[in-house]
C-alpha cells in the first residue's frame, strides 16, 4: 500500500465530504507535529445516538469525480479541483485501521457520481458488504443513497448500512431545475420511497419472525441547501415537513450555502448564509418534531421568514398573545410546551412538581426555566398577574434587553416608556 498516496486521497476526499452536514465536525484543528501519534483533522467527525452518546465517524467521499455539473456543488465536473478516488479495499482498510486505533466507531461514506448512479451505488455497497461480511465489522455505517439508483441496489444497501440518506439538495423543484438541470426530482424521491417501504416491510415481518434481519435500523435522513436559491424559510420548512410526513425521515438537515463560484444563478461570492439562519431552521424543526407545533402556525404567507432576533417559539407566542397568560399549575403539558423559555425537560419537572405543591416563581427558577422570557406568558396563580397591556413589540424589546442582545439598541426608546 502506498501510504503517501492514501494520505493524499484522504486529505482530498475528507475535505470534500465536509459539505455534508448529516453529521457534525468535532471542531478541532489540532495537527500532527514532529511525527507524533494521531491527528484530529482529516475525516473524523462526530454524531450523536438517540441516547445521547457521541460517536466518532470516518467521514469521506469514495470519489469527488462527478458526471453532473450542479452549480452549487464544489465537486461539479466543470470545477477545476484536484480529483481522487479510493479503491473499495482502501476504504475498508482505512475504516478497520482507524477503528482498531480507537479513532472512530463507524463510517460515513458518500460519493460523487461517476459513470452512472448504479455503478456508484454498487461500489458504496461493496465497501459496506466487505466490512460486514469479511471484517465482521459491527460499527455504525451511514451510506449515501445515490439519486437514480435502482430499487434492487437500495434494497441491498439497507441490509448492510445502519442509516441511508439521499440529499434532496435544493428545497424546491424549480430551484433544482435552475441549478441542476441534469437531475430530476423523481430521482431523489425514488430511493427515499424504496427505503421507507423496506423499513416498514421488515418491521412488520419482525413482529411475526423475531429473527428477521434489521433493515436500515437507524432509518433515513436528507439534507437541504439553504440560500442557494431564493426560497423562503416557509418554503424550506414546508418541504421538510413533507419529507417527515411522507418518507418517515429521522432527520432533515439544513446546510447554509457557501458561495463557491461566480455563476449568475447563484448568490455572489462573500454572501454566505448566516449561521443564525441555520440555527433558526433547526429550532423550528425541533418544535415541529417534539413540541406539537404545525408548520403553518409558525410560517405562513404573512410570515414567510423566521425572525433572526428571537427564537421561533417566542415569535409564535408574540403573534398569539390571546393564548396567554397560562397558569403554570393548571395547564396541560402540550400548552406548557408552547411557553417561551420552557423546554420539554422543564415541562416534565412542572408536571411532576405540581403533584405535591402549588408551584411559585422560586420553584420555577430552581427548575431552570428561562424566566426572562417565560414571565411574560405565565402566572403561578390567578392573583399574581398584574395585567399590563403590553404590545408584542414591547415584550420583544424587553426580552432582548434582558438578554443583553446586540439588537437591544433598536428597542431603547420603547423600553424607556416602562422605566
């Protein structure tokens, strides 16, 4: 094995894989100096299991060669970049050697599309199959589903991978046509549908035959690029909701577009999507999946974009002040979950605590509730609420002031009215 060439490939193909945010980087940039042991750089990323454990993965592309010329992609065929490709056995050896040295606990493998979708998918599956059957590797494997791959290959992939994912890339069909005219929307949907159907089928069979193998036990996920086209936050979240509902996605990931070319169809160089926008989308996603919100409660034709100053739950509450104040000692859990400053953990604490006594402000503070937000929307009993007819904009300003926000200056004049 040519170790220098392997290292060169790893540098190229780990760097190319960083644009997929389906698992997050450790954030470390420690480099190996003076021929020491270990390197926190190339290819190591972290993801999290359902029980909260942090899992280290080798995150690489099989190749950055690609037959497509998608305007938003750094590996597009017209881009003048250094190209490389791993052999199947090279990826297997890297995974096993990293695992034995306790650098990783699994593999995250994606690829550019070379020759054809089926040819690429066959090689991804071959890596996973060798790891499982020849190396007896039982660590986590995440394979990227290649758009346009056959049903037969998608079926086989799920037998060896823990999770499968096909990136929808652009949130709308019109945006995909604009930036990737060679790709078809149905090529993304077909593998999603196959994985969903097989997960359901295997789950039903396991109810009858307990020894039935698991099919993609960690489910499937997808990713959307944010900001490459003119989609609003409403467009993005409505699309995400569609995938959660119809394809039983475990996760939808949101990746802010980083301008990489001067293509007239794309945002100009230097106009990166603010990380705060990604954060707001993830917060909204969380509300939809765990807090009982419907997407049209947060985003609609009158409110197509999220407020960058405040989180989406607070944004909703300020638009719906008629639902408040809420009595903390009487409200149902689903109502408590909608109060700004109260997370699901705090909801459980409130429900448990009020079985034994009537909760007061001090109790709520000890529970870790963010009273600087929650206090405008709750009461602890019917007598302690001194109703002030505060407008939403004034409540917003007071909350931002209490958070020492960088936006507080714009609210200074409003706040002076209440001093």
